[in-house]
């Protein structure tokens, strides 16, 4: 069987790449970091790392901060951009809860991954996923939906958490998970995925995360996981562990709600998976 011949990489497809529109839905797109030593001949030996931005949407910065890691560990880094104002002007939270109007953000991400895997010849059946703040919202909910696609998931400081609680509906719990998404929770596969929760020790501001009754995010129990992000990520960790899912929990001293400042333990967690 002959090897597929791909067009040579141009200057915008290696290193810190140009912004790419997603072919499946061009409202969304992504940046890549492709190591300088990448070649098609060894493409299947490279692993994929996906980093999901927070509400402020800075995918280029996350991509750049992970570039040395990518060079050292033979990884391609993908950082999606889920813009503000999709369908609804000024709407900030669209991607965080996976479903928004007729959009499934988990499927948009998987389409990006398929596109990148095809272009570069990667084996992306499993990948590493980290998200901070709004990205932490996305990461743990994506984990519930697609554990078989993940070789590890790092959940950074989400403002609201979905617990594995069969007494509450989505997005506080998972009682109606199958009704919402058409699949049931695969606890056996979830238990096989290495999980990290990570947060700054000073992440105590409650301004954005205390949900008022007039908010579209309001539902009974929405604030019950705790007052601060520290409380809520602890509740999430406890919920995962009650379900038999092992969790590495990292708290970074002297850091508040600052996603760039918690990346060292994320890199250490990913490296521990890649080096097995």
C-alpha cells in the first residue's frame, strides 16, 4: 500500500501557525504549534495537546506558552477559538456548557481535531485536554461525553461545575444527561482516564460565579457546590472520586484566577502521561 503524499508544509503551517478556520463550521477556528522537528515520516509518533481558553479568549497566548513543551515532548498543540457573540450578541458563555442553541461545541472541537489529524498525519484517536476557567467548564463536561477520546484531562478552576449527581439535572448534575446528549455516562471509560484538577491557592473572588435568580444560568442548586472556585473544584474532585475516578489535585501557592500561572503543574501532569 502506498504512503499518502501530503503537500509540503508552508511557513504558516509549522511553528506558531496562522489562524485556521474550521472547515466544518467556519464561525470557529484554531491555532496550532507544530514543532520545528516535525516530519510527515514520523507524524504518528507525535501526540496532540488541546488547550481551551477562558472567557477572555486568548488561545494564541496558551499556544505560545506550551511551545517549549511541544518541542521537548513531540506534541502538536491545538488551541481553539470559540468567539463571543455567536448567535447572540455579547454572549460570553456559549461553549462552556457544550450545547448552545443548535451548536454542539464538543463536536466542533472534534471536527477541528479530525481536520488537523488529516492534514498532518497524526494519530489523534486520543489526546490530552486542558482548559482554564471557561475552558475548565468545557474540559470536565467534554470528559463526561468523550472519555474514550482522552489520554488525560486537566480541569483548571471552573466557575461552575457539573457534579456526577443523579439528583440534579444538567448543568448542575447528570440526572438528565442521556436526554440532553443522547448517550449515557461511560463510567468505566472515565475511570481509565488520568484526571487533574488544578487551581491557584488565592482563587477566592466570587464576582462572576455567584449566580443570581435572574440569570439564564440559574437553576436550583447552582451555587451549592461552594462559594469560591476553590470550593467548587473541591466539590468536583470529591464527586469524581466518589464515582471511582482517581484525581490528581494541584493547588498553586500565591496564584489567584490566573490561567498562565498554573501551567507548570499542567505540564508536569501531561509529561507524566506522555512518559509512561
